[in-house]
């Protein structure tokens, strides 16, 4: 067989050759613009040539702090196709963490959106390696800024070479991209993605029992392009020739619904909080969402009630998935097997609420106290993963030894697996609640709580208990129309038929908002810190 390298230039070149008229719809600070793949490819080549002119060397990192739009998409390909490393930076992190990330990666250039300028100005004196700042703006002229040297993205492109040749001598195992974890504790950890890993991961996204992305799709990644490569949708979408819809900065559920309706979006991807917001919008206004064949949900467990609402009330198929920054991220997709069609509806939704089966190419095992757990859907253990798009270390970080061992990634997620190979994430190891020597899953309680008609969001945490060591407490955000009308006793009564008595939360705390991480997950550490003293001092 021919030993042809799996590298990223082939992806953009395929779109350029076979799908020149397919569109990229891009929402930016000044409105919505539409480009063909022929235009995107030419602009990408121009940007690659700009890096050469600025003296960027192969293997050096280029940071991006940007939303989901066409310029970010061009950077997604121009940087690795030039031979450098695309470093997407989570602009929602603290200034201290962003400074750490840029210095740890030794970024040489930063491509930034105009609204990020004030953030970078505050930390520019801390940045040790950055040689220049490129502002990705619609405006004809740059805004006033203390950043130096600073360049205008479009003016650089105007001077770039539209015929610039992508590199074809790249080692498929060399880094093409990198991203840092969102760091709920300590500094963020860097993960590098190889050309080979990105190509194989993109191929997996196109499998029929995965997300089945194809040329027929109109894909809208709502998950930020600064977070785990927007789950790989930009790479796969370009390679397969799908139409892309990029929702840009500061979108709302209304904007997303309008884009789905106007652009006939067929598949979209986001975290559960995005889909909760969309459901609220759909409950208040009418939109045509009939084009959707799937909404892809990951980042944290989606409540079964939310899956049922999407499918039964709105006729929108719901695809549950699982991944991590360390896994590129695709690991599991909960697609039903053929014989599941004959199961009762309730059983089918129980399966769809699981994270699913490992996609082809990925291996998993779940380790309990006595080795691998039984495939009975009940015994719990830590999830381990390996595969060609799974990281094998953190970038320049001594914590690699805590997560990678014997060729496996130790995820820190507690899971079960059933006889059919469907995995259910029960909790994070740090979020499991140990009460009187028995484990309670905060995720199961949260999903049950969010099935209550009045509950918008729910997070369950462990609080100290004098007798039982730990007990669960539910933090609940009510929907606006139910606020001040639902007593905590009603919430507990709602849970009683679903769980053993000792699983029931000791308390329900109503909140206006649950703190979230930079990628929309519940920030349980903040809840624990704020409530720990209360329960320690109360003697409960």
C-alpha cells in the first residue's frame, strides 16, 4: 500500500477542487456575510503567505482569540497548512490563565477579534514571545490600541499570495493544533493535536453511526471554535464539502433559531446549556426547524427529559455524545442499534440518554477496585481511553503522569457499561457523593431534577455531614414563570419515586444562576466552596 501522509492540506484542497461553490455563512460584528469555498481557499492561501512574510517558522505556535466566523475558519487551515501550529485560546478564561497559556505555548503571533483587544492590552506586558498582533475586523481601519506591532487582517490578506502552495512535506505526526483545558483547578493543561489525529478524527465524524457529516449537510457549530476545535466540525465540514454556518459573537437563542430557519441547518453542536436556551426560545416563538436531522450535545450529560422534549415536542433528533480536550474530542456517540427500534419508547430514551458506544478507532475500558467492571450497566469504575486521536501527554506539564499511564488516558470520569457496549458517565471522580460508605451520582439527580416542569437548571453537590461524611444538596434555578411559587418540598417529593430515600438531597437551594465554567459546564467547585462553611457550621 502507498504510504501517503495524513495531513491537513488535502482537506482544504479537496474543498477547493470539488466544492468551490459551496457556501460558508459567517456572522461577524457588522452582520452576516457569505463566501464560497473557492473564496475561502484563496483567502486561506493568502493568509499562509502572510505568515511566511512575517517570518513564522515551521512548528511555531500561532494563537487565536476569536469567535466562530470565516476568518477564524481561514486560520484553522492557513496555520497548519503552512506548517505552524494552530493554538485556539479560550477567550472566556481569566486574564491570568490566558497569559499563562500564551507564555506556556510560546505563541509567536496572536490573531484576535476586536472585542478581545482590551483583554490582551491588559496582559501584553506579561507576554514573553508574541511578535505581533493581527486584528480580525470588518472595519476599514484598526481601532486605537496600545498593542504593538499590530496588523489589519484584511489588509494583510490583500497583499498575500492567492496562489501560495501549502506544504506537502509535513510529517503526519507533527503537531497541527493545540488547545488548553478550561482549568477548574490549577493552571490549564495543553494538548497538542497531530495532522494524523485531526484527519482520522474528521473521518470518524463522517461515519454513519457517528455524526454522519457529509456534503449534503449544513453544519452549524455553536460550540466555540476556541474550545476543542469546535468538536472538529470545521475540519470535517470543509473536507467533506458541507455548507458551514458560523454564528459569530454574542449570539442568542433567537439568533440561532433564525439561522437554523434561514440557512436550513441540518446539524448543529453545542453544550446542554445552549440547547436549554433553544428550547425556551422554541416554547415562546414559532420557527421552522424541520431541516434539522440532529442536534449534537456534549460537554456534560444531557437530561433525558430534554432529549424527549426535543424529539417529541419539536421533532428534532437529539444525538448525545462524549469527549474531552484530550480526545480531540469524539469518543462516544449514542446512536441506537437497529434492534432498538422495537424497544418500548421509554427504554429507547434511556439508551439515548447514555453517552453511547465508542466510535470506530477508539478503545475503552472501565476500571473498578477489582479490575475491569462487569458489563451490567451498574458496576462503576474510571473510564480509560486510547486511540489515534487521543493525547498521550500534556504539553510541557509535569501533570502528564497523573493522567497518562501504560498507553491509556485516565479520564477521571466514573462510568458504567452495559452488555451492548453503551457507556453512561455517572459522574466525575471529584463530584461523586459518598454518603455512609455508599456512592450517589450527582448527574443522575441533576437529570431527574431538570425533568421537573419548573426547573431550568440544577446542580447537585456534596456537602460535609457529621454522621454520613457527605450528603447531596440540590442547587436549582427555576424558570421565570415559576419563581417564588415552588417550595423546596415539592422538588423533593418529585424525586421520591425515582430514588432510594438515602439518595434524596438534604436541602434544595434556589438560586438566580448557577456559576458555569468558560465552556458552559456547571462550576461545582464554586458551589461547594460557597456552601461548605454553611453546612459545616450548621452541624447538619
